[in-house]
C-alpha cells in the first residue's frame, strides 16, 4: 500500500505543465542576462562581507541544539543589544551593539 502511494506521488509530478499556467509574462526589458542577478538595493562597489559575531544560534535550530545550544531567541536579541551571553567557550559580548 505504501509503495502504491509513493508511486502515485512520484508519477503525479511527471506531467507537463499547461502552457502559461501560473507563469506571468516576462517583460523583455526586465530579462536578466546570463550570470546577472536581480538584487534590489545593490550598489556596485559595496562588497563588505560580515562574518563572525554578527549572529548567534538559538535552541530553535536543530543542528545548534544538537551541539548543546540552549539559548532562546530573547537571549539572542539581548546579545544583539549588547548583553553578554554564555557560550560553550565561556561567554560572548559584542564590542558595539547592533541596535
């Protein structure tokens, strides 16, 4: 029974979509060239990538929880505001709050 259900599920995704179904017409002027990405607000020359202590994981993340993270979203918010939080390595605090 389970294999029949699985086969029906897989085969139902194999039909060809109807022409124009769920697809809005694309304006020629708005079409991107190969390799281009539409990124609203992007300004050429601004290529700063921020890594490191700009984020903390919470217990809501299954992979972080598996490594012993028990921080709540409220604690992550306080961390962003400049509060010190405990970590497995001791503790962490931003030099300058994000907000």
